[in-house]
C-alpha cells in the first residue's frame, strides 16, 4: 500500500469540548466580533488554528478529517464538567475521551486512524503519512496480517519528559490488535487517573504497552513533538505550559507558512508575507512588542486563514459526539479476559478492598515448595535417606493472582522497565511455574529463563521485630545478567537489548562514553560526578569514564557491580500511594558501622529498608492481601480488566489488621509517602 496506486485510506481525528471557530466566522463574513479591529486575537481558541492546519494537510493528501466535539456531562456553552463517562468507573476528563474517538474512527473502515491533539498539528505538510512514519524510524515492512508480529501502532516521542509515547500524535492501523488495544485502553481500571493528570496516558505508560500481546505491536517514533528546539519538524505538539500567546504565535506562523509557500502560495498577500517574516524570527526579537502591535500582526494572518477556508469550502462541520453513549454501545468488554491476555501486566499499589469484583485483583494465593538440590538436603547417617531442609533460600515461593484462577498467573520479575527515571524493573504477571511442572534444574534456556523470572523467596518476619518480610528473587543479579535481556550489560539501554520499540534511549546517551557532558543538565548526576573526578584528579575514574547500561548511563566501574545482589520488591521511587508501580530494586544491605553511619544508610534516597518490607494479611474470602509495611492500607494488585456492567464501589480497608486505624493513603510517621501526581511533570 506504499505505492501511489495503493494509497491507504486515512482519517485524521481531533477530539475536544470546544469547536473551531472557522465555520462560525465564515458565516459572518470572516469578521471577528464585536469589532475585528479591537478584538483581542489572543482569546482565539487554540483548536481553531490546529484544526485549520490539519485540515489543509488532509486535503493536500486526500485524507479525511473528523472533528469530534464532545457532548459530555454538564456541557453548556462549550464548557464540560466531564468529557465522558465510563459505565463502570464513572466520569472521565475530556482527555480520556480521545480513546473513544479512536475506537469510533477504527469502526469507520479506514486503513489508518491518526489522532492529533487539540494543540498539535502536522508541521511538515509535504510528508504523506507513510513517509512521515518511516522518516522517523517507523517499521512499515509488515502487512495487515494480524499474526505477522509487526508494529501496527505508532506514537510521537514524549522526550524530554519521558522515554515513552506521547499522546499528541497517534497513528493506528485498522487491525484486530489495535482495535483490541483501544477497547482495553478504555476499559482498563483507571485508578485515580480518571480526572487526574496524566489521564489516559498513565494506563498506557504503566500498563498496556508492557503487556505481552501489545508490546511488539507498538512503536514510538523518533518524532520529538513536545520540544521544537530538540528537533520537532514534522508534528508539533505545543506545550500547554508555554502560555496561550506563545502557542498562538507558533500556530499563526505555521498558518502563514501554509499560505505563502508552494503549492498554496496564491493565497499569500504582501501583508501576510511580511507577517511571516516576523513570525519566523527568534522570540527575543518580538517578545517586547506592545500588545496592540502583536495583535495586529496575528489578526492579519487569522483573517486571511478565514477567507481561504471560506473560498475552499464547503467543509463538514464538527461531529457532535456523545462519547459516553458510543463507548457503551461499541466499546464494551464483552468477556472476562483469559489469563493469556494479561501476561506482562504490570502490578501496582491500590487502596485495599474488602469485597466486590475488584478484591480478586489484589488477592494472592501463596504457592510454596522446596528446592530439590543437594545443598537443601540435610546429611543423614550411612544407609539412611537424606532429609529435606526447607528453610531460607531453599524455599521457592510464588504468589498467584486469584482473579486469573488458582496457579495461573503469578508475580514475577518483569520483562520491561519504567519509562521514567529511575528505569526500574517492573513487577509483572507471568505464567506460574507450579502449573508448568518445571524441573528443579534447568534443562534448556527457555526453562532457565522462566525459573530466573518466576522463582521468588519470601523471607520470614523476625519475631523480635515484626516489621515485614522481603519478597526477593531467588537468583542473584549475575545470573539474571547472563540470561535475561533487560539485565544485560553489553548492549546499552534495556530497550535496545529486548527489541522493545515503544521506549527509546535518550539521543545524548550514545555520546556519553566520549563526552560525559553530552547530556548537559538533563543528566545532572553525570555532570556533577565528572566535575568531582576532575577536581579530585581521580585519574582511575577519569580513565574509565561512563558506560551505558540497562538503566542508562553510569560510571563504568558500576556497570558490573552488585553481581551477588538479589532483587527485592518495592514501589517505584518508594512512592506509597494509589497507582504507584511495583518494581524490583537491589535488595537493601544491612547497615554497618556506628549509629551515624547506620542512620545515613537507611535514610538514603529510595533505599530505606522499610520500603522493601511487606506484610501478608488474610483476605476476607481466603488468600492474602500483600501490603507495604509502611502503608498497610495499600495492597499489591494487578490493574482490573472487568467484563462490562455496573461495579458497586467497594470500601477501602482502613487498617486490615486488628486494632489498626490507618487511612488508605497515609503511612506512619517517617514514611516517605508522595502526594504529588505519580508521573510528576509529565507533559504528554
């Protein structure tokens, strides 16, 4: 379909609560009310110009454009209290409703559906969609065969905010895997992010894209949409923190460029060309302009845009879109997902539930057996059989998630890492080893890999000081590095080693070995460390320099360090709040030395031993609730994907243990509990 005679059928979609003003202006003769000479152009809806720019791109290449105007709860005068509502989980922010727009467009019969955010537009209109995707590393060699394993979904890059996909540009092939992705995206439990930033991006970054059935289907392009200074030249997703005036200046400049450059140069007037020359100058040249002067320049271009839009009509008006009704009729989860659909699903912390359908997704069954190895057998007198010793590291533990069936899916070392620093190994669901009847000794590589990921050990709480137990890997880091690609030290960043294309390494990392300052302020630790080595004239460290490992750049001496360490279950960045990802980090080492040194050791960033301790509590219906010792109101859980139907909210456990009264989001004094959005300053 890459040849001209087989051009794909493409539809561009935009979703917003506010419609573009162009249709209204053309009916009024392209005059800005009340008096266009006094009208403040900075009050212009941002979506008006992005709609125009994307419409021009679509017309140039023969694509369709659909603008979905949300008709959500409480919508009046283009203001919506909620953009849409999920039949189980309630009202959602308008940003979440783009998922329903994608689903509706995929049902329209086009080969490709391209979503562009309200403040995003195609900046390089000369590139048709296939060339745009392939120019930024997209793999289009696959076909529409659902079994070919090729990428079917492409995203802009969220760098420098994260290393994963950005929500401003999404291009999906109309295939069964992508229709399944969008349906599950809508129906996956949102946790606290229905109406909290980063909304739908959270479930993609920390959930869907890590699942086994989706991670090979998705690809993040080296298309930096959020930072024009870093090279965005095909798609621009304007940073909403930059301010309306700056964003408007960028969009008006793009519109003037459309009007004055071939093949559309006939729409350019001398005044518009003069404005274009100014708009293309550095910001410092016009930032001190008086408001009236800036307003006049912008108004020239906007009025010409309206006139060109009017002359090139007619255009389809925005589609009044009831996302709630569309989702209820065409995006329902009609079946309980089989365990195979949930392999690779990352685990997280949630508010503990006493009962209801959500409770099974945080209830675990403990599967325990003893290792049949010589060192785990107690010597016996001659002629007698050796006795088995089942304690310490001779115990193999598995935690099976009750929602997926007994002994079906278990907590395991994940195959992927987080999209934000620190790039920690995620705790994920994998096929339980007990159900596979694996031998104690690995007979081949695939069996050994399964054992390395799935064999865990749950330590025993000390009777003298019952603070909780460590949930750790049975195998040491040196064994993991030898067999598991996400731990390898010879191929750079972990996504390079695994072939996962939805997370990309930073561009500057490839130069760190030759120039430790190549990343500038984005890698402050490297710059600070290099400066300290230089100041101390540490010739040994200066000679070694830095290396790129699975978690990013680090001093070369540390690349192979910690070979004897094991990995312990914790929370990403030690966040103890709902929605925090469960991760595996190097187990804390017992403090040594004097009191001052011990206190310093246990209070270091993300390394306090308390954040690695977990307690087991009997669940009301059997099984166990697994909670951080410092926040017993939170439970380890998989993100629920429930069949459609009403879900009655279940009460959060305020202290599961007898005599304990603790709010589900509050940890004891001294615990590091983050109240800020768990994705921090994420912009996408």
